[in-house]
C-alpha cells in the first residue's frame, strides 16, 4: 500500500497558526469528557430519570470516543484528514445542540454520543501536523497537540462548573456548540487538506468488529461497579469482548486493507508505547477523580477541605496548564535524549506527584502542588508518545496508529474510573446519614496510581531502538532513537 499526494485545498498556513488552531480544537474536543461532571448530582432531576440511568450521560461519551478514535484515524489516512476533522467537529456541534434542546434522557444520550464521536479530532490533528509542517517544527507541534487530551479534561471541570452555577444548564451545551462551531470554521477556512493519502477500501467489517469488541470491553469496566463485578451481565460482556476481539484480530491479519495493521501495532516500539500510554491514562484520570473528591469532601470527615465544585476545579486548573506548558519542553528533551527517555521521565514525575499526595493532603496548597507535579508528568509523557509511534510506523499509517494510541489512553482512563470507584465505594465511613470514602481509601487509590506510573516507566524502558528498516518520520529523526 502506497501513499498518494494530492494538491492542498489552498496555501498552507503558518506553522504557528496551524498549531494554535489544532491545539484549540484538541482542548475543546477533550473538554467534552468532563463537560457534564458538575451536573452529575442534578442529572436525575433534570432528565426525570434514575441515578444509574443518568450515569450513562457520562459513559456514552467515553465509549463513543474510545470507539471512534482508531476508526477516524484510518478514515483520515484514506479520505483526507481535514475532511474527517470537519466531520468530527460537525458531529460535536450537532450533539451539543441536541443536548441543549432536550430535557429527556434518550435525546441527551444521542447528543452525548455525537459529542464523543469528535474525539477522533486529536489523532487527526497530530497527523495533519506531521503531514503539513516543516520538519523542524513537527516535534514541538505534535507534543503540544498530544498534550491537549489532558489539558481539555483538566480545565473542563472549572469551565463547566462555573457556567452551570451562574446560568441554566442548557447554556453549558450551547456554549459547547458555539466552541465547536468556532473550531469548525477555523479548520475549514485556514487549514489545508493533507496531501498524504492511503488509497484503499474502507474495512467496514473491521470497524464494526472493533466497535463491538471495545463496547463489550469498556462497558463492564465503566459500569461494573453498578452492576456488580460478578454479575452475569458483567462477566458475559467481558467474555464476549474476548471472543469478538480474537475473531476481529484474526480477520484483520487476513484482510487486504485492514482497519488496523496489527503487524505494525505488534512492533515492540508501538506495542510498549501503547502499553505505557494505557497506564499513563490510568494515572491521569485518577487525578481528576480523587483530587476533586478530596477537595469537595466535607470538613466533618477529618480530611475533607469542603470546597465547592468551582473552587475544586480552579485548584486543579494549574495542573492542566502545566501540561500544555511542558509539551514544548518535552519536545526539546525528546530531540536531545530521545522520546523514550522523556516518557520514562514523565512517568516517574507522575509517580512523584502521587507519592506527595499519599503523605500530604491536609491543606489545599498541598493538593495544588501534587496536581501540578502530576500534570507536569502527564504533559511530558503524553507529548512524547506520538514521536515514538510515528517514528515506528509508515507515513501512510500515522492516522490509524495515533488513533490506536489515543484508544489505549481511553482504555486506561476507563479502567481508572472503575478501579477508583470500587475502592472509594468499598472503603467508607458514616457521616450523618451518608457514607463517604475514608482517608485510607484515597491513599489506596494513590497507591494504585503510583503503581500505574511506575509500570508506565517500565513499559517505556522496554521500548527498543528504532529498527534500521523503518525510516524515521520527517522532523522526528532525532526523536525516535534512544539516547
């Protein structure tokens, strides 16, 4: 399979404009993951439904985002990355409008699924930058784009909490739709279509199989705490996912134009990068989940700081900005020492932040500092991953490979939500008429996060040097070989 070139739709923008627009798109799209978190306690009343059914408003977006990322990347390789980016943003706008116009659960879920389908914009943006920018600018640009996955989620909490607090909750979705429309306009007017294409037939069977396997896997991970981990539904879905994914893998190995080239994915450079991505994704989501609950816990618990959702979000916001600020630093470190070294360093910094949180969480400033350290580590690690992936795959596979890498981060985040939920739900103490997590429960979650970060560093250490037969990506010649 060979790449073809087609003329861009118009003259390429300046590298600064391209990076700024795509980073803004990445932040807006990632924000959809945490957009409704401040509304969770009120969702049952807002939508006239039960708490368990209302939880699907969050789960639907996570599942849709996980399913679409590798598919959107592959479609971008085949039909045009800018075209697929515009479609992704149009779906997000449509979903936001649906949510803004409804008071019913069914339409809200449809809108949230459409919002989740926009998550493919991040791997598409990374691939556009690789295709269009001068080689000298690619490393830092891709590092910045990759970091937006964490930044959007981090700033989403205070953003949505503030809007939900000062206005009607529908305004939150109108705002999201407006941001999506702005992104769509900027992409359509400023960015050119990528000249790199991979002509092939779309693997519809592979797409359906991957979607079925991922939903069967991620659904019990995200809902197992509600359904019961030993329930027939949970165990049945896990078994189904294993069967479906094995059959899907066998089909992909035989297909002439597979959705995911598993032979490329199985390369040690790609495999261990993806495994490290999954464990870093676990550690990232744990910060949003546990630190927020600590900040909002009542003072009567003996450890809680009693902050509002808006204040809790503001405390965690600097960590999100540190992710973005450290992305160019990560690119420079990768250029000098190799992205493998940067990924190891970022993972160990994440572990250091959680070690601090394990011992020092009695004051707001302590959680602030711990979140900044964790955020800095995530910024370093996330920014190094695309350089490792793109230094190990052919130019024609960048969209699909980055999509798979983003998927592994989503799997890690979903697993973190499940594990942290089980721990905090099982280690509780009475407070008035309610049951709240104990301090020991939070420390157990920090222990899991430390373990995940150390495991990410170990996976990164196993990434071998780029084999001689695989050419370096343009602009990443100094970034894909170990120091």
